[in-house]
C-alpha cells in the first residue's frame, strides 16, 4: 500500500468569548486536517493542533514540502519516512511550525497503518486499556469572574461527567491564585481530580510559595510553573520544595526536549504533545524514556489522538478536553463520532486507525 496523494485542510472557528490563561488569550479554535490517499483506496482522516496563526502555512508545508517525500512510499516504512521529513527541519529557522506539519503527516500515516490492519492505533501501540479517566481544562480568567465563581464552575464540570479539572493559575499573585484553588476544591469535592496549570507564569520563588499554599488541597499536578527562559532548572527547584507532582513537556517540540526534562530531574509527569513534537513516532520514543525513568505520561489536549496514546501504555494518565462547548467546537461537534463521557471515563475510539469521523459540512464552512 503506497502513498499516492497528500492534502491538508486548515480550519478555524471563532469562539463566542475569549478565554485567558496566565500568558495568553484564545478567541478561536483552529486545526489542520490531513488526508493521505493510498493505492489501496484507504484515506486518512485526522486533525492535529490548534495553531491559531499558522494553519495555512502548516498546510502548505505538508502539501508542498512533505508530500513529495511521501508519494510512492509504503506507509509501513513510518520510521524511515519520519526521518526523511525530519531532515527538512534541520536547516530552517521555523522548526516549531515545521514540526507541527511533520506531526500532521506522521499522524495520518499511523491512521493508515491502523486502517490497513483493521485495528485502532491504541491496539497498534500496545492496547494496555480500553478507557481512561477524562478531565477538562477550565478555570480560565474571564472578565468579572471571581474566585468564588470557581466553586460553581467545578460543580458544573462534575455534573457533565468529568473526573477532574485542570485550573488555570499563574496570572495573579500566588496568594490570589491559591484562593481561587481553595474555592475550586470546595466546589469540586474531595474525590475530584484537581490539577493546576501556570503556563510558565511564575518565577521559581513565586511557584514555590504558591505550591506550599495549595498542597493542602490534594493537587494532582502543578503544570509548567516557571517562566520559559530557565524553566527546566526552575522546575527542578520547585519539585524539590513541594510534594505536588510537577508536570511539563507540552512546550517541547521534540522527544529530545523530553529527555532534557528527565535528565534534569524536573518532572514527575510529562505531557508531551504529539501534535507539537513531530507526531506519533517520536511520542512513542519519549513515552518509552519516561517509562524507564518512572515518570507518568499525560498529553496536552488533543483528545482525539491522546486517548489512543495514553491508553496504549501502562503509565498513561488522563485524557484532556474542554467541557465548555464555547471553548472547543471541534471536540464538541465537528468530531461527530466522539466517544461519550460517562462517570468520569471515556472509551477510546475502537474503529480502525484513530477512528475519527468529521462533519464535512462544518469543515467546508470553516476552511481557511
């Protein structure tokens, strides 16, 4: 089964409100759909990422730079194909964007591998479990939103079946954000998975101060606590000063970046994002390194992909999504056969490959 054609489709959907973390704002949901056609008649149907600026550029890279390297090749040569594509990133200055393009193509190849064998990617990668707990990303900073409002927000999140929530912090002082976490725990109850995500918002000293204030609330993880410019050393220091597990990796664009986190003793959990870091092929390498270092695996967003990856291996944790329909219309409605959420759990799509079916009327409406 050889590759005959590659097409990439960028889409973007405006959101009805703006969601703010410690260092960013989100007003749209964007992604790139990749369809690779094969001589056997199979076609991939996957989507990757949420680059709200570079979607058309990523799609152009896939079709003009990567496609010529793939056409005529067998999809079973995925490791060699990944090396061919990765070689194009060495001499360029826009590696983060190029790695996203590579991830789209690599994910589509894995979709075709599963479809050619009639099995899911979860089964291809190890098939460790068939379902996972699912948590939402929420607790955003919004105009007029108070700390007390987080208690009601957590109650609503529980009511729609989520097992937990990752709450945004790092945008205020450690004391102010600790107060927000106090209300979140109050609304969530004691048995609810509660993580916090600073998005690199604090200095190590501030992060340590915050961690000591919230340790009493049974926090599942403290994600990306320290500013970007010295984050690995900073996280290693924070990790020594708190009992809360440290989670990072979503900002890395290669599996080698994950190795850097492990070597520094900076993390207890790695949430390396296959859609940022070159695809499924390098994610497997990073996950194996984490397993050997007794570090658990998470995944930054991308439930349609992350579920298969995390359920395939013994050290996978939780699938992340956006329970608020206003935050991710793709997860909510464009992915039409998404497995339902029940009692804090989600099944992993069992169809061949990633098992994704999209609403193509919606895709055409929002195509860039």
